[in-house]
């Protein structure tokens, strides 16, 4: 990937958010291209900052799987 083709606004937003920049660098070339295309539709500085900061947020969803589903129903019984 040629970083000289990075849109100026995106580059400036990355300069102020190191975590997002590091995540971007770790992406595949295809993911980078998709992200850059998303950034081209941004119309304001604050919108660009939100887009870039979305990379810095944890993408992991909470683990809601239970080891034993039957444990949901344990507790005092009714009657």
C-alpha cells in the first residue's frame, strides 16, 4: 500500500490518534482500501475523527456464551 495516496484528512486524523493508526497499519491491504473509501465520503473534521476513532475502540463483543445453559434456571423454585 502506498501511503502517499492516503487522503489528507485521514492522515491528519491518524496523526492525532496513534492507536487507530496502529490498527490501520495492522489491517490487510483490502481492509485498508475499504476504510480509505469510507473516509472519502466524510464531509467534516469531526466526522473523520469519529471514523478514525472507531478503529481505536475494542471490536470484541462481550462473551455471552454460557458453559452450561441449565445454570440459567437454577435458583429458588416457585411453589
